[in-house]
């Protein structure tokens, strides 16, 4: 786990869950985890939006977290627009 202030700040905008893949092999297979570390980012609806595999320097992981947050925000906006247009019909 990273203790960098940058990572901690971004992580505060997410819900983090650590899974023991040795004890939860079915779950690991379900999400295609083949090696560790693997970080899977989901949007608020539980859809996989970004995957990071392997260890990396802090700055690279921060970039990956920002990508995931951007994708989550983009997905949420699309869902809001779709919901709004469905309600106006």
C-alpha cells in the first residue's frame, strides 16, 4: 500500500477493498486477476472501469487513479443525462 499524501488524498474519494485472492479464487477469476498486485476500479454502479496490474512508482499509480476517477465521473455524467432524458419523455 502507498502512504504517499497524493495517493491518500485520491483514495479518500474512493472506497477501497482488499481481497485475499488465495481465499477468494472465484472472485479473482471472475475479474480476470492473474497476477498481483492488481487494482480494479469500479464506478458507482459496480461496473469495472479501469485495471492496473503490477507494481509501479507512486507517480504512475497516481496517474492511474486519476484516469479511474475521470472515467467514473464521465460514466456518472452519461448516466445522469440518460436518466434526465428518460424522465422528460
